[in-house]
C-alpha cells in the first residue's frame, strides 16, 4: 500500500516557479493597461487562473469587476475593458460585438485582449474584418504550463486533441515547442530525447529550431532532467478508451477532475452542500490511495479510520498537560486527516453505488475480453445491447471504438441501425480520427491516392501517401499486443495488493500500450529492436531518438524522465508510470496537453452548434 | 549573449539575415560590420522586440531613444554614431503596410520565422504564384499551424479560388488547415465549393447537413433536413438522413398534439405524469420510450403509436422490447409487461418468450422497483439454472431459490440459504419442511 520510492529515486525539480512566472507575467500585462479596468475571463481559463492567482491579486492591479466571457451584452461601465481569452474565433466575434456596440453608441473606451497562451492570425483577421483592429490592443500571456501536482504539468488545452487528431490543424505545435523551450531554459537541456508519432516529431523539430535560434541560453547548463519522451495520443487510443479502476482515474471517470480539483456533491460529502476539493500530493490520504487499484482502497481507508480512532482514543487517560499537548499539536492534524478520510470514504461509497447500478463488473469483463481478443461475438452482442438500452450514448460509443480498434475494424456491431440518425456526424468524426476503424474500403482509398499522385511528381507523391496514412491506418492492436506482451499471463489470481507490473492499473488484464512503449525505449535507450512494433503502429517515419553527448548529466538526472503526451493522458497511465518509476528507481514527470479519459475523447468528437 | 567568432561570421554572411541589408544604405551599412556587438544588439532589437509596441508608436520622426527598450537601443545608437539614426529608425518602426516597398526584405523562410514569433509581417510582396507557394511550403515545413493558416489567409485573398484549390489539392497538410479555418470562421460557401472541387462528395454532404445544428426553429430545421435527403451520402447515411427528417416531422406532430392534450388537462396520463421536456429533437430511442410511455395503446395507424415508430424506423425487436419494457415498468403496468413476453402458438397455447433474455428482463424490472411477486415470475423463466439462482438470491426471490435447490436436490445450498432468510418467516418454515422431508433424495 502506498509504495515508497526507492531510496535512490531522484528528487523532482521544483515546478512552482512556473506558477510564479505565469503570475508575474499576468500582472505585467495587467499593468500595461494602467488604471481601473474590468476583466472579462473566458470560462475555460478560470480554473487555471485560480491555481496561480486570486481575486485579491487581480484587485491589487486595479481590476475592478470580473466578468465571464459569455454571449451576452456586457454590463460593464468601466472605461477600460480587458479580455483574457483563448484564441478562438467566437471570442473575437464577441469582443467585436461589444466594441462595435460601443462605437454605435458613441462611446470610447480602451480595450485590451490578452490571448492565452498565444494569439492566432485567424483571430487577428476577424478583428480586422470586424473593423476593430487597432481599437483593441493585443497581448499574449504565454501561460502554457500549469503544475497540477509535483509531477504533473498540464497545458490545459483539451482542444488540442480535436484540433490536431481530427482536424489536422497544427496550431498548437508551436505552443508545445515554446513550453518545452521554457522548460529547457529553466531546468537545463534534455540530453536524451525520444518520441513517437507524427505530431511528436513535428513538435520536436520546431522546438529544436527554436533552441537553435535562441542558442546560448541552455548551453552549459547542467541538465536536471535526463530524458524527454514525446508521444502522440493516437499511438495508443486503446488505453485511453478503457474504464479506469485505479482510484484517481476512477474519481476522474466518475466525478470529473477539473484542473486538479473535483466537486464532490452532497452524496459524497454527506451534507447538503457540494465541496470543491484539490486532489494532489498534499492531500495525504489521497496521495496514498490515488495509484491504488480500487479494490484495495476500501480496506486501506478503513484501516486508516481505525488508526485514527486509536489516536483519538489516546486522549482517555491523559492528564491535563498531555491533553494540552495533544490539543495544540496533534488534534489539528488528526482533524484534517479525519476530514479527508471521510471525504474519500464518501467518494468510494458513491463510486460503488454508481458502478453497481451500471453493471460495472460486466462492463469490465467485456473490456477485458476485447483487450485479450476472446469471445468477440459475446462482446459484440453485449455492446449492441448496451446501445439498445441507451444506458449512456457516450459509453456505447466508447465501447464501439474499443471493439473496432482492438479488432482492427474486423468486428463491427450493427451500430448504425441501433444508434439512431442523430449521431451521423459523430460517427464520421470518429472514423476520420481513426477511433473507429472499419474494414477499409481499400479501393476507394487507392483510387484517391493514385488520382492525387498523378498530379504530382514522384517525390511529392510519397508525402501525400503518408498524409493519407492516418485515414487508412489499421490499428494492428492484436499483433502489437502480442509483440509487447500487453496481456500478462497469470497463473492464478493477479494480486492487486502487490502489483508485479503496470497491468495492475487495469486489474492485471492489460499493460497500457503507451507505458509499455516508454518502458521499452527507456530500457534500450533507443528504438533498436522495436522496428516491427513501430511499423505496426504506422510510425516508421515518426519514431526518433536524439542523444547529445552530455557528460554533465548527473546520474540522478538520468533517472528523471519527462513524458510529453500530445493529445492528453489518463490518470491510469500516470499511475502505471509512477509504478514503473518505483520499480526501476526512476521518477517520471508528466507533461500533457490536458488530462483526459474515455468520455472526454468521445465528447471531443461530437458536433455541436456553432 | 556570448557568440563565438565563427558564429558571428556565419551570422553575418548567412542569407537569413539579409533582412538587415537596407537596400539604399549599403554604405552606412558597411560601417555596421565594424561592430559585431552592435549587430547582435540590432538582431535583438529587431527580432525580439514586440512589433505591437512598434505599431502602437506611430512614427513621428522622434529620436528612437524614446522607445521602450533603451537598453537595446543604446548599443544600436552607439554603433551608428556617425550615421543618421533617423534613417534606420523609420524602417524599424514602419507600420506593416509599408513593408511592400522593400520587396527583398524577407525571404520566405525569414518571413515564416517572423510569423511564428507572432510578429506583424506583411506578405504583400509575395505576388507571383511561385513566391506564394514557396511561402506556403516554408510554412508547412516549419510545422506551425498558426503560420500555415496565416499564409492561407493571404493566399485565399490573393488567389482565385480555382487556383488556390488546385494548389492545395496536392498539399494535404495545408488543405486540412484551410478546411478547418473555413469551418471555424463559418465560411460555409467556400467550404462547400472546396469539397465540390475536390470531388469529396461525402464530406460535401456532411458539411451541408451539419448546418442543421444551427437552426433552432423546428419547422425550419425540418425543411432544411429535407434539402439534405438527395445529397450524395453513403448509402447507409442516406437512410439515416431520411430517418432524421421523418423523425423530426413526427416529433413536430406529436409535440403539437401532446402539448395541447397536456394543457387541456383531460388526459389522465399527462395529468399523472406531466412531461418533463419537449420531445422535439430527441433521439429516436427517446422518442420510442416517450411513445411507449404516453401512447402505448394507440392503434398502429397513428403517428405516435410505438408500433408505428417501430415499423417506420425499422427498430430492431430487441431494442423495441427493451424500451417498451422500461417504459411500462416505470408506469408499473405489469399487465403490459406480461403481454410483451406472451406469444401464442398456432394451437392457441401461450408461451413466454423474451428476445433479450429473461435475465435482462429481471434486471430492468428490478431497476424499476418491481415488487418481488412480479420479479419472481420472471426469475422463474430464466433458463440457465445458475443464472436463475444467482438472480433469485440477488433479488431475494426466496421461493425461487428454495424451489430451485429442491429441484437440484442440493441440500447443502438450501441449508446455507436458510441463514439468509428471516427467522421464523414462512420461507424458513418452508426450508425446514423440505430439509426434513423424506421424499427427496438429496444429492449431498
């Protein structure tokens, strides 16, 4: 329970500096608009902002009133308006409507738009088209790395996933490169770089360009982090599609952890109000159970509760002096622990209740069958029934994707007839993103390809073919699983209390593919011997290694690994790698475009009104 | 900044710094060469300074020293001490529109690099198709989507769409960026033209169909969906589009009718169970559930009858039964539930049959808080004995458990179950009677 780190495990760098940097930069930007001003904040930026600054800091810098950016006319009477937004077209239109309304009313104010983490030319184009370019001043708040925990940095860009993996828009690659550049500036160069995936490769190249342009800054610095590993989400969709059963993942699946905190409703708090709780290493109770398989958590919590009781009970028989000591020194800690314990016990109960209602057991059984590739027919009919019962459309979609990817598109449920007409667009998106692979209509594709290649020279034709490969690619999951031993052979029960491999995060049934790849590459310090796996992943051109001869790297730093997930990572993957780290004496640091899970992946694929 | 000598040489000679060769000032410029320190500062100044700053300050011929970065400037003016500073300053601070005068200022690669840094940078000087395409290719090879889009915005403005489309067809990465850009800014017309040009008929159809999401008014939305019916979807999707249209058409009729019934207050079912929401734009299965809930007994001829929906939309048997069961169980209409699973054979015998399996029926009934007598009836119909026993135990259908154990002649299990029933209850008595019976040949 709550495995300790090996004594030789390296210390994590201090990432709180990133918060300070972001805060100082924001203050600087606010000061660029001297005097009183009202601040309009985009909803998606509120939680991240919360984590680095608070209202009183904003007030200190003459922010008068705060508004949420939403499609409503602004009631602000301030002479200066400041907008803190993501670079989105709809935000530009909103701002334009405010400014133009002011103009019509003959009112002059000062406007400032602060884009976070950067501005896009398409946004400026809209400002220009709407006739307000020049009326508003633009700034960038390069806040792209939020430390959610001691080992977890999030870019808080969930749209990265859809923008890149569905639409093929590379707009965030520069943001990633900038973030990596910032990290190398602060924590020294990374002597060993590995990556897999088209996006990973592009981000890496752009980052390298950046470093070359601004060389000198990181040169000569001692590296603090020995390895960096970049990985595209589409290298492993399967893991992200699975139901999570480690505590933190389960809490995320059930209650949705947002920006490192969760809203526990009355059913958890056993009072009449909801409670917003920060979930990170500082929560001592949570920290001990977050990576545990759910089946262990109850036992652990009740043991904890008994210990706590015993500590409280020591009061009896204390004399006055001891009692005074107890109250002044221990009671506060005990009370805090008590509070946390009862919260997590409440959360567990609520999870149990919800999961029992959903026939979670049967669901998990089906998922495991899909992962292992047996009883496909049974699983297929389970999924069909799931769709028929309309238990949850998102869940059904997820299962269909899991079936389709694990079976390489060979198995299909008669989903369309069951699903109803309203999901047409979602299905089309899922297919485009490669989450739903159907038996390739091979001819169609070749026809398009040959048509296109006729138009261009041979050299370019190669490029075009690989632009198409994302559409055509088959998942080859079964073959990869065999090559990498993703399904552990178990003699007897898999002991979830004493996990022996990363498969414990899925009840011993499956080692997360993403984590296995990382493990294998780190072991070899290269992709050597993994050619076949890389080929099966359709990544032959996108698996790379780059080592610099870096004798300055301490042995400690060489056991620190930054893993960059492009398109999001799940808490299960984080738990699995934390486990690997403890086994091998490494420590992993996670950088993700956003924390994700299966429901978020599916939701990102649905179409809503513009 | 510490540059080595080699670096500086390369820096100076490499083409990417051509930018600083101010055409008509070669003489003065040659003096710059003398001070490498100054060059570096110049680079700092030009490359790292925010053009926003420069833009905000409209050039009025004031000495540059009034600018915001005195540090950088200081070294610049030192180096240029015997050249008129003013002749450089306007260049640095020139508003973007004027860059076109300096047609050789930025090579395509310098330009995209500047764009990547978020700087204002005019693209107007790229006038030949070749230049434009080179610019695009530089942007693509740099990988920054924001820059690719910036170049595309320029290309879209300065090329006819036929030429633009033709060139993008062989440049897939750029093409995807344009498609996404058009989606985002909502230029539906150009997007459809593009798909038409590319012969991507399915995407064209989907893109057109997507528009319905933006239409709130149900009648208008229905009319719009009608225009989608003939579009070149895949054959599967075509059927869905037709269904989508028919479904909304139905929903509009049902909604009008039921809203009226509900407000009239004469119909019992609406009085007892007021509708929680309108049925408009709900999914097919929700509509079926609704119809099973409010219109179960209607004749097949009416639009709102469940059977009619089932036929029109070819709803599979299983899905129909599951939905009807859930709806009728919710209303505790046990007779309807019973009828749902009763079939008559040609001799007139009735038989119980469930396409979804009775184990599933039991679970759904339990979820809807069916009483034990009802549950029991269906648990008994579960064929697999183990499943039956499990369900009976789970849902406390004591009689079924006891009878099954008796039939299995499983004395041990019956003994074990005795501890689960209430002391002194009828069930306990029944178990005791069985256990003491000499009629049964227990297997254990």
